[in-house]
């Protein structure tokens, strides 16, 4: 049989990629659906975005000594609640927030973002909702969604489930990098309110929800409980870039896994403690409910959850009032939550008391 006949007459029971569980046409349909979402995030520096083997991005000319800052993260077990509730429209915002807020703390402006969406069987409608949320997060942070990967891997994930990862790249002028080295005794710690639990502590949250038996549709302080527990992570990029441009900021800490007591020390010089005053900010009802459900100790709360503070900003005392006003004018809820002082013998680098 010659090669031409082989093409015209494939063997009986011929297998295709679709037979193996991978639908290339569904992937193509998804790309067409998400192109309008990605288009809204474009920046002038994007030379080639979605559709190519790689994305091209020109360095913004405003940077004199550009230093690239990169970050990657996921959404964690908050996704399990998304599957249970069939609520996929906000986890993309969470994904972007976790990375752009991280690179922001070093003074970096997020430039572009890529996502990785993996599933066993591609459900185009679900994936489009997720990526629409990713585009929304990119719009909120001013970065371009330039590409990503949608991986359909039969047998790797249970039906209806998927995993997400994200990658952000930003830039800061070398002389403007924020690294905490100038933090000194007497500096003030400002706390920016969170929008909820963000994307951390959900393994414990899910356990406490299951233990409580609460109805996700039930009213919880004026909202359905499902909306409270699935509220997307707040993105602080634009207000904090405004603050950095206006006033000297000595350090910032994104309050993620590890909570307040484990994240603020990451930006403190040795020998200093951030003394955080308990009760100096409004604790959202979700956290008081979680604490009550599991009889969770205060220390465990502060090292597991953000407890209502999504970002900590450290400034000199003389700049605290102006910084607070600027952030409030930009739409943030801001509390003066603590002060930097000399660390006592045997004391943790961040305490809440």
C-alpha cells in the first residue's frame, strides 16, 4: 500500500487525540472566547500577545535603571469551594491578586501576567469564566494578560475540577526598590483592610464550614454566606503605586499564608519588632465566626489568616497621616495598627497584643 492510499484509507478503529480525551477544537474555541477579555488589558508595550509561541513586551521607557521583579502563586484550596458552589467568576481575580500584590511590596509596577489552567476535561464555559476573572484582575492592577497555557490532561483531575497558577512580571527603578532596610524604631505600621479571607487558610476554613453545617445560601451580615467566603482578594496595586510616587515608603508586607505575624517580619531588619495593637482595626465578621466555630486561639488566627488586614505599609511617623489620607482618598480603608520598636530578648519580630 503506498503512502497516498494510507492517508485516504486509515486503518479500522483508528484512534484520535479526541478519543484519548483531548479536544483541540474546544481549546481553540476557548481562545476565541477569551481574546476580548485579554484585549481590554493591553498596554502600549505589548508587541505580541495571545496566540504566539511567546509574548513580546517592550520595557517601558520611564524606567531609568529597570529591575524586573517576578512572582508566581496559585489560589490553593479555595478552588475546592469554587467547585462545590459552581462559582468560577472570581477565582481568576484571586490568582492575579496573589502575584501582583507580592511583587508590589518591592515597589514594582506589574507589567504583564500569564496563567496556567489545567483540567482533566476542558469545559469551555467554566474556563472562560475563570479567565474572564483573570482579565478583570489584570485590569484592576494595570497589567497586560499576554498569554498562558490551557492544559487538558485526561485522568489527572476529577471531573469538574481544575488547577490554576499565575505568573506576574513587574518593574521598579533600582534606586526605588523597597526592601525594608530603612525601617527604624518609631515608624508606623498602617494596615489596609482586606476584602475577606483572600486566598489563604482555606484548608481550615473548609473544615470549619463543614463542621458548622452552615447553609452557603444563608444570610451572613446582609450577604449570602457563599459570597462572603468567596469574596475575591483585594488588589492594592494602583493606590499603593500612587503612595510610593508621593511619599517615602519604607516597607510593605502582603498578608498571605502565615497571616500577620509571619509576613510582616519578612520586611523587618534584624533587631526590630512590629508591635501590632489588637483591636486597632475592625475585624470582619467572617473571622470572628471562624474563630468561634473552631475555638481557634488568637495566636493561631493571626498566623493563619489576614484577620481583616490585607497589606501592611510601614512609613516614618511624620508621613503616617499623609499616607493614610492619600490611601483613603484612593478608596482604601486604612488603620494605624502598630509601631516599630527595638526587639526585646526572646520576643517575636511581630506581636499582636
